[in-house]
C-alpha cells in the first residue's frame, strides 16, 4: 500500500461517475466536477496513491444511482467496476478487508454513542464512518491520508495519527 491514501467520498464518486444531478459538488469557491475529479484521481494514481472506497460511499452512491433519471444500468456498471477492483484489491484500490475492523460490535457501539453529537453538527452517519476509515489508515502508519470530498465539513476532518513514542538511547 502506498504512503498516500485517498478516501473517496460519495460526492466525489458521484462526480467521477457523472451521476445525473450529482455531477458537481462543493461550494462555489471550491467546485468539483468530472474534469477536476478525474484529473485529481488520475494524478494520484500516477503518483502511486492508494484509493479507498468506504462502505458508506458504496451504499450512498448506489442509492443515488438507483434513483436518478437516465441510464441507471450504465451508471451501476461503472460503480460495480470500481467495486470489483476494490474486492480484488486491484491497484490502486485497497480491499475492503482493511476496513473490516471498523464494523465490529465495539466500533458500532462507539459510533452509536458518538454519532448523535456529530448529527447535531450536520454530519451524517455515512460521513462518520468515512472519518473512521480515514482515522484507521492514519493509525496504521499511512503518512498522508486525505478524504477526497466536496463536503466542507467532512473535508475539515484531520485523521487521527498515532502518537509516536520517542526511542530510548541504549547505554553503552
């Protein structure tokens, strides 16, 4: 896995797949569209970054595709192509197994405790789990973890990195 990880949010994946009604995201001063999204992701891929598809992004994007007017089948094929690459851990995609510990009973209990306060701040439960994915990758030692999103609140999340313990010098 590369030293740079991009967590793909629903807003960005919708832009990349060009889901009708969801082709752009972000505030006016930081607008994302297909061209910007594709250029960013293609550059990240060339630079050796790992792309992560959170389960929440998969579910939310699938729901958007199922409810749009237009060619839902072709859009669904595009999402399934990314899903298959993720399932097979085809570069640059990270496999879902890296996220599996986030769905344990203990983590879901923590989410149940913490989410109401996040909801009060306008963060959905999907966003909360995407932040957990970013924190997970930061904790396993990835140097550069970024949530690629058009959502201002989610983009401000700084992944929680482990505290480095200073090494003791050996006495000679």
